[in-house]
C-alpha cells in the first residue's frame, strides 16, 4: 500500500479548517518537525526526506495548534498502536 493511500484511509474525513497534521522526520540527529493543513500536500512535504530519513512519522492525532502537546489534539480519526524499537539495559525493563 502506498503512503498516500494509507494516509487517505486514516484521514478519510478530511481536515477541519484551522487544523494540522504533524510530521516528524528522523534524519539521525534532531527530529525535523513539519506541519501540514492540506492533505494533498502531506506526502509531497515529506518526499524530500525519503532518501535520507531513518523514519518519517505522521501524527494520527489532528491538532488545533502547530504544537506537539497532548492538549492540542482535537480529533482522533483512527485507533493506533505505537510500537517503538528501543534498546533498554536488561535491568531497567521487566522481562
């Protein structure tokens, strides 16, 4: 499935006026954070990072402000699970 098709299924109802989707791009250093208020521009906005990014994360939570705080999420169009691959010392995580 193409990224654009996947995102169109998540955001199938569109974006309400004045709301944003956050993109976080991991290029190996600091995360680049981009904001988009137009679904048609969402994938093209991330396209320049496709070859250099370790990962590109699209926020499932639609935000009322261009901030990453929980209280700025105004709409959740889907249910999702966030599974991060992390490396923890064996003594710090319950087995």
